[in-house]
């Protein structure tokens, strides 16, 4: 990712973690799986919309997992990371911009 303020660092369980400042936006394991921490309401909405699944190891947390098999899946993951970026950076109002896109 080349968004201002975002750095990529090795993740403690393998893969690459993306941080905005000291906050983890999410991480990817290889090129097939992404995990992102989301507020409960957003977590529930992205799962209901079919854009993510409960976390593959910790399903009762606010984390979601996104499996990527196609370029469209990868684009969906990038969109979720963008929502994270907007939330953490105070950029675009995710309630009116990125959040609105959850259903489609």
C-alpha cells in the first residue's frame, strides 16, 4: 500500500502487517488471506454483506478474515483496508463514503 502514513512490517504470526501510526489496519498471510480488526457494527455489516467472514481462528472477536481467490476478491480486500485507512487517518468520512459501499 502506498497511502500516506501507512507502513508495512512483518506480522508476528507471519505475513505482512499494515499499520497507520501504531494501529494495525490489518494483515495479509501470503496472497490468499487477509485479517482485519473492525468495530463490531462494521464487522457485522461486512459479514452480512458477504464481504468477509468471521476470523478464521478467533470468530467471536471483532476481527474478520477475507479469502482471496480472484482479482475481484483482492479488490474487495483493498476496499476494506481503505475503510480502515479512512477511519484511522480521519480522512474521508467512512460513514458517508466507504461505509455506504458495503452492500455493493
